[in-house]
C-alpha cells in the first residue's frame, strides 16, 4: 500500500505529526468544557458564550496572525501559537470562577489563530500544485483521526477530574510545539529577510480580485455554517427529541460520518490533484447536499444515520478543495490571504449555530435543516463556477502558463 506521504515534502509529515497532537488534545477537552463550566452554576447561554468567545477571538485575530506569519515565518508562529494555547488551557484548568474560565478560553483563541494560519501556510507554500490536494487530505485526516480519538480519552479523564482533560490538552499542545520548533525547518518557512523579492508576495487585495479565491471563501463559510452549525447546535437535540432516539445514536451518526470521510479523504485529494479542483468540489457539494436533504426529511433514526454517512462521503471530496484553491493562487508569502480564508471559515462557525438555532426555535428543526439545504445548494452552484487553478501557482518565472481568469482585475 502506497504511503500517503510518498513524494510529499518533509515539512508536511512534521506538520501532520504536530497537528495530530493538537487534534487529540482538542478532542479530549471539548466534551469537558460545558460540564466544567456548569460547576460554576451558570446557565446554557453562559456555557455557549465560552464556545463562541474562542471562535470570535480566532476570527478577530486572523489578520494579525497572517501578518506575523509574513514577518517571522511559519515555524516560529506555529510553535509560539501552540505554546500560547497550551499555557491558557492549563490556566483554564486551574480556574476557580466562570469569569476566569471565560477569559482564559477566549485568550487561547489568539494562539489557535496563529498556529492555524501558520499550518495552512506550510501546506500551501511547500507543496506543488500536483501535490496540494493530497497534502490537504493528509492534514485533514490527522485532525479527523485525532478528533475521533480525543473524546474517548477525555471521557475517561473526566472520571478522574473535570480539570484533568485541560491538563492533558496542555501537555499535548506542548508536545506539538516542541515537535514544530525543532523539526519544522525549511528556508521557505523562515522569517522575512532584507532583499526578499517584493513580487513574491500576494496581498489580500490581489487575492480578492481573483474569482477562485472569492469562491473558496464562500465555500468554506457555507460548509462551516451548515455542517458545524447543525452539529454544534440542534443535531443532538433533534435526534433525541424529534426522532425519539438516544445520545448513543447521535454518537453513532458522528462516528459514521467521520469513518466515511476518513476512508475517502485521500481519494478526494488525489482526484483534486489529477483532475483539478472543480470536479471534486462539485462531487462533494452535491453528495453532501443530498445528505442534508435526507436529514431534513428524516422520520426515523436510521434515516439520520444514512444522512450522516452521505454527508461524510461528500465532506471527503469537498473539504480539501477550498484550501487547495487558495494555495494555487498564492505567490510567495501570503499569510494575510490565508488568514482571511481562515476567518471566512470561523465566521461560518460563529454564524451557523446562532442562525440555525434561532430558526429551530422560531419554526422547527426541519425548517432549520431545509434552510441549510438551500444555503448548501448555493455552494453547490458556486462549485460549477470555479475556474481551474491547479496550474496557476508560479514560483517566480514562467515555468507554467498563467491562467487568464486568475489575474487580478484592473
């Protein structure tokens, strides 16, 4: 069986190893946060604020993180960001009040933004167009695997103490930071030095003038809004209340989605590299849309399980392409361009739970799902409009022809 790292730069394997520690730790602490916050006697709205503040801080600090990547390089920003989150997570585990927990959790969002932008920049700058989809798949697969393993470990640690998952997550992050600091080395990933060619830099304005980049922003916003919004807000309640099932079935659905997505991630990445970004985007968005429609009409738990499986299949093909498009259109350094892309995803994660939750309160779960299907349909239409970008990345000369519709608009 061919290794998923075959022919990929060494930096990708180092990044994947470091990111796996981050993903496992995040999975460990995520289920513990609401329960730990409840011990301070707060209501559900206050618990939700902790989750939202982390995402809001990530969103607000995105451009700052991008600027830091441009100035100091990916290795320094990744390792510093991870260590920063580790410190704040450890302090959150020591919290003696809700306000302390809220502050430390929100502060960790800055570090999360830093290492996320830096990680994205490593993938987009160290691989060729022909490898970028596969590199995205390997990276996403590491996060997926870590996210599946983490909650199981976190559940066992929570039996010891509700603070234990925070300390375990902090240790995982420290391990990730150490791996990145000592092993993530490349001339491309260092800080900017005098004499750097100014032309080897893509500004946000230049990127926004490119249609593929704008579509990538819209896609990552829509996907995060619909998928994360449903999962983080009303999905578990819908299954237990409307379908009259159990929380175990909720978990089975999430597990099936992760299994199908993980099994097909590499296939989706290789298709992206072989056939271009548009085809897997169209396949992924169309299949995921079918999953959302099935969920909307579900009247039995088995229909929910089918819907989650179909959405996982679609996610395998769709999840890698927006990031690959961004990597295709960047020349040289583009930390802030990557930051804006991350911010678009964060905005979807912030808006999704709020909008979908409000729709379900005002109307019904199925209305919220139906609206989500309409929004996802918009994304499906956008995928048919993606100009091909796989050969758009130019190292600095005319080794490859530039695609006319990728040139900034006058």
